[in-house]
């Protein structure tokens, strides 16, 4: 297999991993967690996991405890 083809396949794979990370950026694990998960598993399985996990919960702002 020519080296140029192998580099192109690796580049496409990493771009797909980045897309999976982008879709998971508002989740608990975040962009980098889903990016590395998609490298380990596959981007397709990671995107399916993100899709079936549902919508992310909105973050509530923390309110400082009142001392009195």
C-alpha cells in the first residue's frame, strides 16, 4: 500500500474522530474524551453512542451557599 494512501486514510480517520468529538463537546466527557474514544473504538460507533445518549442536560450555574 503506498504511503500517500495510508496517510490519506489516517487523515480521514482523524477528521472523523474530530467530528465525533465536536458532536460530543457539550457532554460530560467533552470533546477530547469523545475524540480519544473514537480513536480507540471507531468514529461511527462513537457517533452512534452520542446519538442514542440523547440530548445533553443544560448546566445549572452554581449558587454560592449563604452563610449567616
